[in-house]
């Protein structure tokens, strides 16, 4: 008597497309690789995974796949694989009935792929504690455990632990960014507390770096916080930028000299910079990617004359405004690390808190820029 599962599998194979490991590898080498979805359970990943595969357990495929293949899910080429090809064939049949027209099952699954000596990777799995802490990240198909591991391996340098640096650092630490560097020479003043939420009244008089580290470790003790309790200038910028292989710099500096220095050195070292600035009720935000332009000098070729632009201390700032802009800076950093979405590269986001209006302006590279052109 034929096993019911065998009958179901035979029926599925009559209605779906299959692809051999050799054919899939050839597509990858030609640069036309489809979306590859690993249907196995988390513990099976210990044996390895196809490079760049998205992990969605079979039981969650129907719900999570549409979020991954949007905006045209029915027409995107998809290859499903499991351990031996059974689950992927049945899942492909389900997707076929749901209207997906270009779904294939990998013949023989990962076992055959591995036996043939084709390339794969063994991913670092998160601890049970990390899985609990970052559960809401892991449940997002575009992030998952692999994306969370990227965050844990990432290194972000914060220029300033003040209004912009406070919300940015808090959210990056909460998200699990593994290493945060903080540059700031100032001490906490009571006038800072209206907006600089890294610090408390008990921190008044402390170095901002010390206060920031204590707060971040209370939030997430696993994050490594490297302190640079000094003023960033030409004498130390090379040492700090070379101290760690920084992935991203959050520029929350409150003076033009620091902004130009960060821009020029980041372009030199090939580090992305997420710039933010605030005054009164307005803020602005953009992302500068290295070697591609535009950069800060394309936006503002030369600093204004001394005294022509009021400082935050002189003009004042609405306390929640740096929370808005700093949080957006953290969002940009996470997107860059995870390689998701569209960054603010070549775009300037203007925020007006009074009208609650957000405008985006296009930025162009200055062909005569002395830094990025």
C-alpha cells in the first residue's frame, strides 16, 4: 500500500517546478540568482546554509513570505529548500495554489547540495538569552537571526553624547549593536537634562562618556562601549578612526569644525556618516556614503563666518526635537548595517516640529568638491 505522504509528494512533484543544485549554482554564478528560502527548523541550521538564503521555517512560510517578496510576490523567482526536498516540494505546491508562478523546489535539498561540495556557510547561532532579547527583530523575515548577528558584530562610532547622541545610542544599544564608541569631552550640566536623555540629575558633573556608558550598560549589558573622553580634533582623529573598524559614524556634533573634520576623515577612511543637526524647532538629517558623494562639503562647501550662526545654547532647542532626529539617525544606521531599504544618501530630510512637516530635498555631488570629487 502506498504511503499517503509518498502519494502527496508525487502529486506535488507533478505540479511544481524543480531545480537541481548544479542549475541553481550556475544561476548564482551568472548573477541571476532567485530568492532562496531555507524552510528548515532553527536547529538544522547548525549543519550549514546556502549563502544569502533567507530562513523562514515551513510553518511560518505562508504568513511571512509575502513581506519578503513584495511588491510583486507572484512573479519573483523563488527557490525553496529543506533537508532532503520533501518539505520544499510540498511548500512549493502550497505557494503554487496561492498564485506564486515562479516557485521551484531544490532537488535533494541541502543534503545533496552539501554532498556535491557546493558552497555553503555555517552561521553563528544566537544564545537563548539573545533570542529572547531580540525576539521582535528575529521575527522580521528581513532581519532574522542572521541580521541580528550582523548587528551584534557591528561597530558604530558616536560623535557626541548630547541631544542627538542620546536617543541614537540608546536605540542602537537596545537593538544589539555590538560595539558603540562615544567621543565627548564635556561634563553633564543640569541644562542638558531637558533633552539629553542618556543622563540623569545624578549624573550632573560627570563626564558625559562615563554617564552614557553606565546608562547603556543598564539597558543592555552585552554591548561593548568604548569611551574617548576628549575633544575630537586633528591631533586625535586618526587614532580614534583607526582604533576600530567602524562601520558607521553618527555625527551628533554641535559645531562646524567637528562636522567638517568628521566628514573629511570619514571620506578618507571609507566610513559612512549619518549627519544630524538641530536648532529651535527644526532639524535636518542625511547620510553620506564614502567615495560616492555627495558629502557634507557638497552641501556646505565652507563653514559660516564665526558668530554668524547661533549655537544651540544661544538659539535654544525644543527638548523632543533631538529625540526625533537622533532616532532617525539610529534608524539609518540599522538599515546600513542590515543592508535594508533605501538610505538618505543624496537626500536631505528637513524636519519642522511646529508644522510637523517632513520634507526631502535632493542633494547633488559638487564636481569641484575638494573632498569627495
